[in-house]
């Protein structure tokens, strides 16, 4: 038996932040990074909250949230006793909030009635997923957690919050969306429902990502990408991900390559590997290419997959993205020195079980060599 569930209520479109006005007489705790705390975005959010609320702010958020920051938040939660938690920011802020939420509840430090996620990038889809990723800086391993209780009760998608995202971050986070949608689509756990979400997400990303990169102030295009990100999140929350993310997690932990960029650098090589190793997966990639208008019904599966890969490369070139780890500033010697460790850890990653193919240790190293 299969199942499909969307727990999160999604508010989206113009002035969607106004839904916060419904919160009254609560202890509200906002989790965001220092940059957002010092900007107009946070003040705009707070301005939507009724004055009857008691608002607290936690800003100890950094990229690739480490265990220590989560522990700091758990300690703070015990003092504040929030009733409503709002994760405000990109993937790091939402991941940090989820980690705090999970461990604080386990230690019986909080009793939160409503968990709200408000993304300020169109990328992780974390606002609707059961996933969070916590990093151990000592071992340099990223630990993905998948727990239904981590799924936010509400997501607020306000495209106004992403119009000022710089082009490079727009590119990285947008390619993360594309990777989420494609990996969920070819996952062993994919079904008709996740396929529908994945297909639409890929269509929107192919149609609007480069436009957002070229003109970040175009609100209509930004809203399409914001929706694409959340739909991809809904898809992989049920279907999980695969080999691409298994390796990308290690690239982030070892070399601090931004997560979306790591996924983008890997995507062509992983699609090629999966399609070659598994004909059913090749068929799905080809079907995605046809649905998105990249390939025609008369094209062979091999041709359709090649056209899909070429389109991805063209997008990356248009957005001036690094195509290799060397281009991204990682020295070849460092990659070769860590290659065995990366391969070993990637094969243990929580995303790998639903990958349509499982590489050997040697095959995984060969994929890494392609992106050096």
C-alpha cells in the first residue's frame, strides 16, 4: 500500500503575510539569521503580528547549521516557552528551527501549538517537508533527519520576500528546486501524486528560473519559482531524494560548497549515470523531457535524456554557474584527498535508499572525478 499526505497549510500570493494577523495573545518566537534580523523583512513580518503577542527573536543561525547552534536554541527555548514558532529565512534558518523544535520537544522544554515556516529563498522546500539537515563540524558529516513531526503546520509564500535575492543565490537555490523535483520523480518511492508535483515543479523551474536570474524584481516570475520550490518539497517529502543529494551533502560538509550549487554541479553526471544503469529510470527522465517540451514523442529515450541534460547545462551557463568543483574554488588535491571518505559517507546517506541506482564505492568515485 502507498500513501500520500500534505500536512502543511500553504498561504501564497500577494499579501500572504497578512495571515499572521490571526495570531493573538501568544508567545511568538522567530528564528532567523542576523542579516534578516537587521533588515526590513523582519520588521515587515513583525508588523503583521497583533500587538497582543509577545515576540522574541533568535538570530544564532549560520549556514549548514551545526549541532552547537541547535543546542543553543534548545536552551533558549526553555527560557522563552514559545507557543508559536516562526522559521523565517532560507534553508539554514528553517533547518535550525526544525532541529530546535525536535530536540526541545524531546527534552520537554516547549509546548508549541503552531510551527510556521516563511521561506526567503525559492530553493529548499523545507517549509513543507519532514526533513532537516544538521552538521557535525568535527566529523564534517551532514545528518539528514526525516520525521513527520518536523513538518511545519503552515507555510507562507510571499514572493515579495525573494525579489532582492542576489542572482548567484537565485541560481543556486533554483537549481536545488530542479534537483529536488527530478530526484523525487525518478525515486524508487515515486507515485502518481509525487510525479504530478515533480512534473509541474520542473516545468515552472525551466520556464522561470533564468528569468528570475535576469530580473529578480519581476514579482510574477518570482511567485512561479516560489511555488515550484514548495511543490518540489511536497514531492520529495513523500518520495525522498537520491544519489545527487547523497553526494551533495558530503560536498557541503567537506568543502562548504553551497548546497544548491553542489546539486547543480552533480546533476548532469548523476542523470547520465542513472539513465545508463537503469532503463526504467532512463524512460522516466525521457518522459520528463517530453512533458516539458524539451523532447518530442518521436525522440528516442536516449535522445530525450540527452536533450534534458543539455537544457540543464544551458541554464547553468546562462546563469554563469561553476560547472566543476575546481570552478567553484575547491582545489583538486583536496577532492582527491577526501574522495574515499566522501564516497563512504555518501553511501550511508539517508537519501540513497530511494535512489533508482546504487553505485559501488568505485562508481561513486568515478562520478566525483567527472565533476572535479
